[in-house]
């Protein structure tokens, strides 16, 4: 089942487009490859084969790196907020492309912000990655809006936000989601099992608009997102794979050189290991892994570490 979204401007110009009138150009990036497991989860809310989430906190920097993690579920011990942590927090948001800064990286931009992960009554200082993905000439997808809505919106600029996609319900993944989505009345996607964690951050008055589940597909602008089931740091954690860009947004499940943690520890190491080994590492080797904290990595690089993680179980 697919959920499809084009920009409001494009919708308004539909008639013109039919008669020969114009455009939704694709991003200058293509590393097409295929892959993506499936899974499914139940829940209320519109399903497009995917789920929803959001939240907000404080700023730091935007640069070429990747994510930090958290989550929140109904049935796992992840009643806490966002996971992985990061190094020390920089002071101002920085903006930049992801990866090596080449032209093909212009479709994915990283915004890093500093904040606090709330987990099991404790507070952990973190620096979180928010990813802004160019969906077409007019709009973007925002993945894991963490602490500072203003920094994210500044990086988005005058482009339309088509979708706010959250990998789980920890505050480091959803903290700025409501404020970021409000500007363009964008839908927020989150797995239904993350609603309990969501409510801890945003209460019951703001709910995600869309439930995403493993195996779902989202067509956003000129891109297709495959929703991969990657539980472990939380029961409803998902990753978003975009074959056209050769990139997977792994949240806090998989970081550069290590499995992600929630605060200082693992929530369900065995499940997390299975999500990484069976789902993420089954993607093409050159797939970029863009996490919620720290630097980006690749499937090939992390495959070399997998046996060590298994023996540590």
C-alpha cells in the first residue's frame, strides 16, 4: 500500500501540468538499488504502510553526519525518550550536505542540534542528527526532527515540507516534529507502537497523522521510501530506505562502528542485532547508513563489525 504526496503548489498546478505545463524535477542524486524487508504493525490512524512521530528541543549544528537515537513504546522498556547519544554538544546549528560534500550529496542535508535525552528518569546530553531530504524541486522530507525546530526550518528554507518521518518515539527523534510540521501542515509519520513515548513528549492533543509499519512504501515527491522494520531500541523503531539515493536512515538502531544505545544501555540487544543483521545489512553494500547521531557509515563497513557484535551478545 502506498501513500503519495506531491507539493501543494504542484497540486494547484495540476491542470497546467496536464496541458503541458510543468514540473516536478527530481533530485540530482541517484544511487538506485533495491532492497527492503517488510513487517507489519497494527494501530489506529491512516496507514500508508508506514507510521508517524514528532518532537522538539534545542540547537547545535548542521553538517555532514548522521543521527542519534531514542524511542518509546507501549510494550518495551523504552518508556524513555530518544536514544543514542553523541559527543558534546556544539553551540549553534550548522548546515551542510551529507557525506563527502560532492554534488550527489546535495539531495541530503544534515542538521545537528544539541539537547537532552530523557530516559528512565535520567537526563543525558546528546547531539542529534536531523536529515533533510530533497524530494523534488519544490519540497523536502524531514527525518527525525530533534531539538531545535528553528534550526531545522532555517535549513529547509522556502521549500515545502512534504512529510516529517520519525524512526521512533524518543524525544531525540520527535522533539521538534510538531513545530516543524505545523509550518506547512505536513503529516507526521510514526509507528503505532511509539505512541506511548510520543505522548510523553507531546501529550494527547497532538498525534502523529500517519502510522507506518515495516513493509510499507511512501511516495513523496519524486522519491519512494521503503519502511523497514528495525525494532530493538524500541518495539516500533523503523528505518527509511530510499533506493534512488542509495541511503537508509537508521535512527538509533545502527551507528558508525557500533549498535545504538538508549542512554547508556541496550533495550533489547538480541532483537536489535537481528534487525541490523537481517534487515539493514541485507541492503546493497554501498548503501549509506545515516543515523540519528554521529557520522554516517555504509552497509559494507558495518558488515565487517557484525561478527564481533554477535559474539558480544
